């Protein structure tokens, strides 16, 4: 389209940054793996807890928090597939927060830090395997999400 003489050329629309699609797809897949590991952790706690009315406070806390964490990871992962930059940063923050909190904060009162790390990363109990996998996948999700948010696409 040509501009009539004497008129200024049209101002181009600002370029909106978007998340890097390949890295975002990897981050979304890893977030899905984290969510699956968290749901596995929920099922393991349901089996360990016994009948519904006999659940201890720890089982309730594990089940509710793992369900909330799984849902909170899946929502930004879906938006990340739509290349939303805020979703990449949200997924990074949630994944990193989950990995750090699950690793550093002992859940049962009176548990030593070494015993807690042995539980989370030991892979030798029925509910320790999914929580260990969830921590590993959450850390990898955080890395992929920050790459998705910061890498710029190549210009041709």
C-alpha cells in the first residue's frame, strides 16, 4: 500500500514477544510428567492412608497439596503451548518453588533434614518414588520454562 504524498508513513505495530515454541513444548511436557508424578503420589498416599475416614493429617496434607500443585502446573503449561510469555515465567516460578520446597522443607515435625532428603530422593518407599520423580521433573521443568521465556527466535 502506498502512502499519499505529504502524509507520514504508518507506524508499525509493536512486536509482541512470545515464548519460544520448542522449549515451551519441552517445558509443557515436563510439567505434564511432574503432574503425573504428583497424581501418582496422591494415589500412593490414598493406598497408604487406608479407608477414607481413617486418614491422618499427613495423608490429607499430601493428597490436597499434591492435587493443587498438579493443577497449578498444568494450567500454565497449557498456556505455554499457546506461546504466552507470562505462562513460561509462571511455570518457571511454580516448578522451582515446588522443587525447592519439597526438597528443603521436612513435612513431618521432628524429622531430621537428612532423613527427609533420604525419603525424597531415596526412591525406596512406595510414596517416595513419585515424590522423587516429581522433584526431578519440576527442576527440569523450571529449566525448560526459563529457556522458553528467554530464548529469542532466529531472524531470517
